[in-house]
C-alpha cells in the first residue's frame, strides 16, 4: 500500500496521501430546504485526515438541477451557511474538501423542480429513468428540450454556484459531467439529438462542458477545478456511438485548460453497483491523453487501488462503499487492517444509522 501514501500535488491541492472520499449521494440534508446540517458535518469530519482529499456529494446548483429528495443545494443562503459548518469541521481536521457541482437535467421529477415544472434536457424523451423521491424511488418526469437561448443561463447557474462555494470556504470544486446528468447528456449522442451548435459533432457536444469549465475556472482558477467523467457509462440510459473518440476529445480539451484533475468512473460499475469483474480501463486509456493528475473510481479495494497507482494509470483512487463503512479508511488501508462491511440498505435516506455510526478500528 506504500504508493497510496506518497504525497502528491494535484493542481493547487497539496495532498499527503492518495485515498480520496468519492462524492456520494446520501440524501441526509435537512428538509425542507435541502440544507446541510449537523449530521452532515459530523459525517465529513469523521472521514477527514490531515492532507486528505474529500469530494463532497453531488450538490445541485439550482432547484432546476435537483435530482433527489434530501440532496443538498448551494443555491440559497441557508444552504451555503450549512455547508460552511461542514467545511469548517473538515478543515479543523487538516483535510481538503471540494464541492461537486451538479445539474441532473432529465433525471428529475416535477416535485423537485421550481413551480412543479418539467425537467430540462438537451433533447426530449427519456423513458425508464428513476429518481429518489420523498418516500422512496420513483419514475422521472419526461423532460422538455432546452432552447439554445436558455443554455447561457445554465452556464450562469454553474458560475453562481462556484462563487457561493468559494464564499463558503471550500478549497475548490468538481464539475459533475458523468452518470447521465446534464453535461453527460450533452456529451453522449445517445441522449443528444440536437442539430444546433450543441449537437451533432463531438466538438458541438463538448461545447457545454467546456463553457461550464471556463465559467467555473473564471471564479476559482483552473488549478482548483476538477471534472468527473464516465467513459462508457451506461447509468441513466446513457450510450454513445464512439465513446473513445468523444472522451479523448474531452480529455484533450480539459488538458488545454490546465485543470487540477480529471476524475474517471470505471465502466465496470453502474451507479452504485458493480456490473462485471473487469480490470480498470478508463483511467489507463485517458491518462496519456489528459497528461495530468487522474483520480480513478469504481470497484476498487485497497490492493486494486495500489496496483493502478503503481502502474501509473491513475494518481489517486476514490473510494465510495468502503469509505461509507470505514470512516478511518486511509488508516486501515495503510496498516492492512480489516474493513467494516457496508450496509447497502442505508446508503440513501435516513438518519445516523449507516451514516455516522460506523466505528473506527479498535485494536483487540
């Protein structure tokens, strides 16, 4: 495990180790209002280590971008104040924390939208999508197609969210462009059938991604901005006719912008579930194209994480399920200690159970 505990510089972030808390939807914000509360501050502080990197859960940039009951936002003063308590608790432990900026596009429901409106998407039509609603999962509301005149407003939503995150005291932000959410919907031709400047060619379909990155970087500077991508992602009914060309082009454009890192979800996972026993491939394929720091995520245990870093295919590894169940995961991996088992039934919704009550390792 030694190479997981070598220091690394990722953009502006000086890190003591390479075990990252992945952005994990937990739906524990205080309702109504989608405000991060005391429980969330405790959860993140438990997983903070000196020089460690935490990527906070997907956080909607506007009510229009909300994709889950109990998911936190960064749109209102109350939400920002709640996040400030989280950031302060993490910084007190000496860790770095980024906010993941999220607009779900079509993966939403009228009950989550302003004034009960339709969700938005690059193109209309999306059957069989699910959303985590009040009381349990339910079907998404069919979306309407965004007018081209509305797209600058979407970019502005990201800019405003980046400004709020900076005012709160986060160390930087990660743009969520994976898992079938709005930016990913524009990227992949399985969800983007537009014929204007945001559809058709790869150059057009990556336009929104690059406009958002540029807007957010204008607030933070590029070295405090990361981007999460999901090459070959099939979650939320996603697919593309030439994903290798698409994501290579995206990675090249992000390299040119000098961002801190790209965060790649391996295609062996779909949502929160492994769909095959495959070796990691996404990070190894795109790292040479991007040329900078790569975080790999999806299906890793300690040995697999150490291997992908040793091979030079990734620089850091983000853990989800194991970090949920092991608040002291970096220490356990470094010492070769056994891990707590996770309880998938408590991943979403609820209170402290399955959230802040997992124990740290106790010798003997």
